[in-house]
C-alpha cells in the first residue's frame, strides 16, 4: 500500500512494510449509558491491527488508556499516552495507529505536542484508514482540522450537559445516579422519567439515621449498629482501599466482630477473590486497576460498610426534604416525596454544625466521660478534659501554663469524675422534673421553633422570587447580566435566612426527658447512650469546676457551679 497525503499525492510508492507500529486505544467512561456507546478498546485494537497487517507493519507495542478522557476538562492524565510519547521520542516507533483522531486527543494543545514529536522523529499517523505524514504541510493541515473539530465537539457536548443540568435543576428533575432512599419510575415505551418515589426499605434507613442524629447519637455508633444488623450499605463500586483490605483479610480480624455474621461468611465464601487480590497486588498491579476490573466484572461488594461520614452526609442532605439542589442551592421544593421532617432536618444540621465547631472532644463516639469538653475550668474558662490515674478517672483543666497569665500556672483544676457526675446529674434531674422549669423550657423552645418557622418562610419567599427572575431569563425576557445582578442581591439574603433557620434547637432526646418525676428522669437517663448524655449537657448545662485550696477537701456543691444555659431557666434557678 502506498503512502498518501491529504492532497492525495503518491509519495513515490513508498512501502511501509517492516515499519515498527504502535496501537493506541482509548475509551472514556460511559457510566449509566447504554453499552454500545462509543467503540470498545478491543474493537479499536482489532481495527488498528487490521490496518497494520494491510500495510505490512509489525506491531511492537500497544498503548491503552481505559476510562480516560482526552478533552481539556479531563480529571486525570493519560498514563499510556505519555508512555507512547516517550516511545516516539526514543525512536522506538515508526507509525502510530488509532481508530480516529478523537481517540488520540480532543485538545488542540495536546495535538500540537504529539504532532511536533512525530514530525521531529519521523513517525507517521494512521487513523480512519488513512496514513498521515506530519512533515507534510497538507497532512498537518488535515490532522489539525480534525483536532479542532474534535475539541469543538467536546465543548458542545459539555455545553449541552450543563444546559441540561441547569434545566433539570430549575424544573426539579433528578440528575445523575439515583439517590439512596429513592427509585425512579420510567415510561416502559418512551423511557421518559415519570416520577421519583421512595424506595421503602432504604427510605426507612434514611429516616432512622436522621432521627438518631437529631437525638444526639454518635455517628460512628449509628454506622456500627447498621453494620451489625446487616443493613445493605449504599456503596455501588469497589474502591482501591477495599482491594487492599480484601488482600489482607483474615478470619480473626477484630473488625469482623463489628459487622453482621453473614457478611463475614460471604467474604469466606469468596476465597478466589481474596486470592486474586493478593496475587495481583503482589505482582505490582495498582489497587485502583484491580478495583476497576472488579467493577467491570460486577463482582459482589464484600467489604462495603456504613461509615460515620455517610451518616453525616445523609443527615444533612436537603434532598430528603424533597428538595432538588444545584451547586448546594435548593432550586425546587417538593420535587419528590419527603422522607425526613423539616424539624428533624433542622436539628440534624444544628447538631452537625455544633460538633464541627468544637475544638475539644469533637468525636462523641470516642468520648468516655460525660462532661469532658462541655464543663469549663472556672479559672481560665477552657473546656475541661479527662484522664485516669491510680485512683480512677478524673476531670482536669487542659490549659498549659502561659507566662504572664494566671501567674504562669496551668492545669488549674481537677476532680474525680464520679462525684462530679453524680452532683450534676442530681441538679439536672431536679430541674427536668420541675413544672416551672419545664414551662420555661417549652416556652423557650416554642419561641425558637417560631423563629425557625419564620426564617424558613423567608427563605422560601426569597427563593420563589429568585425563581421568577430565572424563569424570565430562560424565556429570554431577562438578560444574563440582569439575572446575575439579581442573584448578587438575593443570594446573600437567602444565605442569611438559611443561617437563621439552622439556629440550634433542643435535640429530641431532651424533649423525651422533661416533665417527668426525678425517678422517671433518672430511669430514662440510664437508657441514654453516652453521646446523647453529652448532647444534653451541651444543650442545657453551663458547668464550671472551681479550684480547691491545696490540701482542702470541699463538698461538690462548693466545687461546682451548675447553671442552665437558657436565660429564662437561669432566672427560675436563682429565684428558687
């Protein structure tokens, strides 16, 4: 076969037989799309091999970038493409075969780099059944034109996707993978989306997670209970971390006691996957490549688990209020059925924000003492931590000595945890069983609920106003510049109103305690998890530990200052 340029001029009947060829294949990810989208890597390699055989070229190497984009918007670089460039510059290749120009690149800058490397080293291209010589001006023009068209094509696809995203957001339609807790119903003939509805079993799990977070339970403990019960986690794909864990898995690992026995049994039953993971990692294969292979083969997810981060994500996600969001902003209310009540969602947000803001003991699932982190040193007002010595657990000030402050002395106060906890609990139980205290509590709570309701109404009005301007922009009645000016004015107001709506409310666990007798309060208290008790302390109590003179033993009522946090309740305590 003779070599032809774009101009169609024969190059002296030059034969390509015996040249060293390289096959390049690339495939972008097609998640959620039909399987026949694009050409598979195998088909690309077969076509390249056929072209090489027709020209008498000896294929000496293959370069495969699977699940890689070639556009300017790519998230990851193409390792095999870079290796091919190295082969070209090392003069190990004479010709490169690809299915099409877009398989090689969709970025004009990358095209220029590859073109220059091939021209400098006398390497030819072959794609679409045609051979190009990059030292020829006409072939450079044609390949450059193909590169420009490929770049423009991907830009158009991106614009279409972004347009679709914005339209779906405004119209309250879902996008991407379905959310845990919901399922989508499609028309059997047109495949058009009919509605989004609850997936009953998953929706029940979401509701439980949000209810328990609102009650003050530790995220890690919620995740642990779901794993112990064998509740199927929401993971969809193998990850590289799971491949490493699978390769190292043993039946005697302590983590096996923290999941349902059936999960452990499933791992044992898939000994072939464990062996494969070990062998491939031992051979130097990257865990990510093994994970992708397992996903491609649809291997069962043996090590998927519930994690604390997932609990936080679900408890703070506004989609479970039935809201459609776009870039973190609610674009449509009541887009699908609500799983979580608005009051529960607000309490979840408040508790999550409060825990994130704490500098001490911010991991309630790891704490071992009730008042550490919420009780303060009466000298320096630093949160009191805890420790253990030969006499048992104790609270202590964690402020180190600072020159010029409190005479340069640190660690101002300490006391054994048992007497401190007993005294504070006694005060708390008396307050929670006092009708006047309960009245002040519910009055304050009603006022807070009223403020939240007003703030949420303000948010809704502002968003409806913004949506009206967005609808005008979509209809062409408002310019993009005018819409941007409106958003600049409204978005800060919406953000401020949303901040008010997330004001801290009393967790539901406190509601369950108030109004009973001291004995009933104590009985209910005994059934609370430590993380819930800690949340009660953070919500209701202002506790300060006073410094005792050296060698003097003071009663707890003199060592501790215990006051309610709410002003209305403080007045009642002072009056008593």
